[in-house]
């Protein structure tokens, strides 16, 4: 409440076999918070983090949670091995996209997901298969061609511009990929770092201004 000057603990993960992996806040009601765990559990707080309620247990770890900015009742959850899930009522019920995605090889191994800020039924989803898009809330999907294979070089960050959702950005390796026409064509730019991009944000008013978060690459062990 004071811009980050002081902090207090809102949640402690007591389970030894699980870690907190992602967090999202409802922009319409900031006291409503969602947390994802590495064991597939989705938690929700409606009082700013004082109390937490389990909402759902997915079949694999949660890697990302999206609360749609236009309709915050819609919550999208990305899992490691079971694809995305969608709730249309703020977490009370959940829909798996497993069935329509199984026709695409390795599409359940999710890497990144992003929503069209203007259309709650439009999603972009990157998996080991590649980039897929839905315009009907996940009932059906279509492939958006990429310049590289995410199976070989994983996509570590992905973003859609708020004012111009046809602008797509993603990072893979040390390269930024950019499309101005919803993925019909792409251009590339070498990133000025050897570290791993982990977060990519687009300025809400200027689609040409990007913010990139990076992390150190994991050290390769000499032993299996």
C-alpha cells in the first residue's frame, strides 16, 4: 500500500512438495489474487491475501495465470504438461482445452500464453508444437507459423500489445521475434544480453516500447 517501501507476508507455502510458481491480480478488484503452485493447485484470495481458498488441482504444475483485463471473471491458467485451463466465473468452474489441442503434436506441453486485451475469447498459446490461436474461447485452434521451432529453442517470454493486439512479441534464445499482423509475418532482433529473457511487457500506450526481464541461465550439471 506504500509503493513497495514496506512488505508483509501474505502466503506461506507449507507443503514440502510444492512451490509458488506464479501470481496474478484482478485489475477490477485488486483484493482478488490468484496463486499457482508447482503441484497443480490454484489458490484464490478475495481479501488481499489474508485468507486463501483452493480452487482447483490441475494434473501438472501451474506456470502462469492470466486475468483478462476486459472481463476479469475470465481466468486462464497454463500448466507444464496439460495445456491451458479456462474459468469464466472467477475460478468456480474450470474448462480444460486438452481435447481440441490433442490433434496437435506436443501441444499440451505449454510454454507461454497471452490474451487479446480487447477480446476475451481470443488467446495465443505457445507449446512444443508451436503457436496456436483461438477466437472462440478455446473450442477450436489454428496454427500461426513461426520462424523457429519451440521444441528446439523454447519460447521464454511472450506478449501482446494492449492498444494494437495484432502486434505480437516473443523471445527465444537471444532473439526477439516481432509481428505487426497477428503472426502472418515476423521480423527478428538480436537481444543485447546473453542471459535468458523471462518477462516481456509492452507499454500499454505505446506498442513500440518493450520491457524485458532476464535471469541467469541454469548451470549444466556434470553429473546426471
